[in-house]
C-alpha cells in the first residue's frame, strides 16, 4: 500500500492538486481527535460509492489514528481501488504522529468544501 506524509499532502495542495482525505475511524474513536477531512468509517465506505464517485481522479488519502498498516486503512484502500480510484494512499504515521504533531491542531486535513460525516 502506498503511503503519503504530511509534507507531500501540503505540497500537492500547493501545486493545485485536488486532495480528499477520509478519516475511516468509527465515530466513537474519532470523538477525541478531529483532524479534518471527511469522516466515513471504513465499514461504511462501500455504501458511499455514489457520494465518492466525483472524486475518483483526486489524490485520496485514507487516515486512521494508528501509525501505518492499520486494518481499517487497508480495507478502505482496497474498497476505493475496486471503485476505480486511481491514487489512494495511507497517511504515513497516522493522524496524531503523522499530521497533528507535524502541522498542529489548527491545520485540518483537506477535503472538498462539502463536509461529510457518516
């Protein structure tokens, strides 16, 4: 599975690339930490195909609190790749170590203006 770090996400945005970050943790797990992005639990991702279809060509970053190699992110990446998403990656080092400790709590993970929480 391909990974991406915080700086690569910021660089992609600065270069004008469209980026969609999806936090795939369940609601009770994300209650203590909101790093931005869309909130779609990994076990509901497959049911959101129509909602996600317009973003198939975007750089898509799957996020979880665990540092890398979480079962949640692996399943989410697989689901999106089967739906034709071209560039799906896992956030390297997870939400806390890989994003918040690097950029702070005020900088949120990128996502389209429409906020989605499921």
